[in-house]
C-alpha cells in the first residue's frame, strides 16, 4: 500500500486519554510527527487529570482535555478544528467514539489484547517481542513517520520542579528514589521488600508516591530510621520527577514514575509483580540498555495473573513480589 501524502498544512490530532505512564510512552510519536511533518499542527487529547504529563511538551501545538468520563463534551470543540488526521493511541470505546464523530482519516495500532488474555489466563505467550512504543509507531507509518529512537520525554517546568538544595542534607552524597505508588496493589513493592532492599543499599532512600501510600512510607521509615525519608503524598508530579532527576538510581514497580525515570535517563531497577515485561511496558531507553534491569520471579506458574494488575493476590501468597531477591536488586543499584 502506498504511503499517504498528508495535506500541505495538515492538522493532526493524537489521542491518549490516560494514564501517566501510557501518556509518557506516546511522547516519541508526538515528537516524530512534529519534527518529521514540520508543517503540521499537532493537537493532543487527554483526560484533564493527566494534562500535566504533556502540558509543557513543546511538540504539541494545542491541548484538548475533558474533565469526566464523558468524552462527548469535547467532541464539538474537536469538530471545529477540522482535523485532517486522527492518530488513536488509546484504542478504547471512548477514543473510538471520538474518531467516529470526527469523520476524518484515522490510524491506530494493534493492542494484542487477545494474546495478552491467552498469556495471563492460559499462560500461552504469543506476544510479539516489541515494546509498546514500537507498536504505537504502527499508527503513523502511513504518514511516513518513523521512530527516531531518541526515547521518551518528560518536561519539568523550571518554577515547579525541586531544587537539589531543598533535599535533606543526608542526600548530599547521593540517594536512591524508591517508588511505592502503583494504581494496582499487585504492582506495588511490599513494605517488607522495600525495607529489605533499603537495609542493603549504600545510599539513603527517598520514598515517592501519592497520599494513598503515605502509611506504607511511614512503616518503611519506622524500620529503616534515618536511612529513609517519606515523600509519599508530599510532592507534585513535577516535584517527584525532579527528585528522580537528582537521584543516583530509581527502584520502582511497573508504574508511571518508571516511565518518567526512563524519560529522564535514570538508572532504573524495575520489580515486576503480577505483570510481565513481555506486555511491552518496560523502560524504553534506546541505546541505553545498561541503564535498566527488570527483576522478576521466573518461573512462577501463576504469573502473569492479569493484564493491568489487581487489587489483591488471588493466590494469597504474593510470591511474584515477596520472592524477589532483595540482594540482587540492591547489588545492581549499588553499582550506580
């Protein structure tokens, strides 16, 4: 099939409604479209609660956001833009609803949902060995846009970041950021594992996450004492990203701050629980494979047990997290 030649001054809408990590993973496509079709006007549609992830992205000319689950509230605004092309990187009922309403040329990518279902339900892994970013680029290949392999991007405003002088004095000689947050319980590193890892690390640790994991952070501090600082629920997304930027290394589960760490080119140890890297959402750092390592319990007959994570371990043993070697993680991190 011949490649599509876009209009001389095309107006392009890219759709990714949620969430933090998934939106960060779209940034290579956003950049490539803007740089490789320089005459294009690039718009982006997102849920309002996630607008901070892309509001400072210089490759986006205009943002569109909606503040509820009803995406139809923004459709009239989008219609008035008269887009030439829509790139759907969400591919859900809501994003398809928008595409249908706009009635213009649209492209999307293959989600491999059935292959994922076979993987976590029947343990039959037929997933392609490609990162989700590579799959996203399927949606723009007809526009003659290709992956520049420059990696992810996350922009921290100068006035909303976190200065190194604002960090505790014990961090002056370096520190490790450990992310406690995750949308689903089975992606969260257990308190006992964080304490075990923290006791072996050569540097003090900063705990990051939202208010929902503040108590877990307090439990870690109670056991590690001055070696740990609880930042959970205290910092904005930008401040958390700035702290990661200052850290020597990051330890995280399969969550949004993992992808922000990758965008900031930070050495990252990723502890996978109920999900697996083969789903395509491990750190995307082209040419910097030495900067991250995935830690997982293999083989484990019940893993993966879900596509996105669960609210509890269905087997009640949580071996996918509890059996991770704290020594292996800490030794890898101590190299940095």
